C-alpha cells in the first residue's frame, strides 16, 4: 500500500507522515536485529566456552526494474536490489537460526560495484559476514540468477573470503534458458513464441508433456 493510500485511511494523516513512520519502524527493526545478533553470539560463546561448531550465512538476492518516483530525480525505471538472509549458529549441538529482514535498495545501475556495498552491509550481509564469527566451520550459501554482474560479484566475494570459509553459490538458469528458447523459436519458426518459460520451468513436470509430443515427430 502506498503512503498516500495509507494516509487516506487515517483521519488527519499525511503521506509524508506515513513515510516518516515507516522509516522509523524500519530503523527500529534493523537496530533490533543488530543488537539481537550480537547478543546471540555472545550467549552461545559463553555457553559453549569456546568457538561455535559452525556459522552459516544463507542469502538470496535478485534485481529488477521498477517505475519509481525518486523525488528530485523524477519518475523513471530504476534498478532495485532485494535480498534476504538466514543466519545459522551451532554451539554444542544447539542450532539457532534467524531470518534477517533486509530493506530493498535502489541502484543507479546494476553492476557488481554498486551491488557489493548493498549486499555486504547490515545484519545478514556478505561482508564481513561470518568471517567475523569465531567458529570451527564457516560457510556462505548464495542463491541468485546467472547474470554477468552477479557472477562478477561472486568472484569478488570468493577472492575476499579466507580459505577457511566455504562458498557455495546456486545459480538460477531459468531466465537465461528462457531467453535462448524464445530466440530459437522465433528464428526457426518451429513453435509459437515462448513467453512463459520461467513459469513453466518452475513446475517439476512442466516440460515433460512437451518432450512427449516432440518424440512423436
């Protein structure tokens, strides 16, 4: 719901007031997460009397273009980067994990150089991330699409991480596969334009009927 729509449902409220309230709540959530993460690590270290068994950061991020009004910059299509992280600690067999709420961020352009500071900052960020945690095993799990900027960012992260921290990326190929299939079908004229490949491929058996039909020919 937009700030203007929310203000219209409250007597005497304004869009600017609603926006300020949302920003205040967001700041409280981020500060609360930061305090909780620090307290949790201290408590686990105290209970275990030594390094943690393991610390794992699991992040998923994606970028898209949205029509936004950026005030002085005006309304235009902006690159928006959204991410979500889950942090897991283990001490003496006790596993504790929590989800880190991360606010989306508007980027001037989609590049590894602009994405890195956004994904690295805050609770659940990539850097310093689990490198600052005293644990016997540390790992970073990342899920994203196989865009060139993402690949470059992953290479930079791999170069920054010490050898004692594992990095396991999972790349989603459905967008790239969809583009290739759509281009091939248009050039060869063998199938109608394929504009819903991403929706089809998320279904576990979505491609099986097409394969069965193709075998008949």
